[in-house]
C-alpha cells in the first residue's frame, strides 16, 4: 500500500456483503481494506455459494 489511510467499512458495504456477497465482495478488493476484512468477505461468499449448491442439489 502507498501509505494512505485504510478504508473504513461503511454500513452499505457491510449490509451488501451480508445480503449479496457474490456481488459486494468485489468492493472489498479495492486498495485500502485489510486482509482480515477481505478474508471475512471471502469466507462469507464461499459459505453462501456452498449453501446454495447444497440446496440446489436436493
């Protein structure tokens, strides 16, 4: 990172990642978000994809 101040998580982004993580996770890939925030968003997205795949297979 270029020494810029890290980005703060906004309410709209938190809600978006909770409601539609496959779309809003991409916003977390912008510069300024910590690795922990990105990992949390990625895990939530993967969890939702796995749950959707299991529901579709039954």
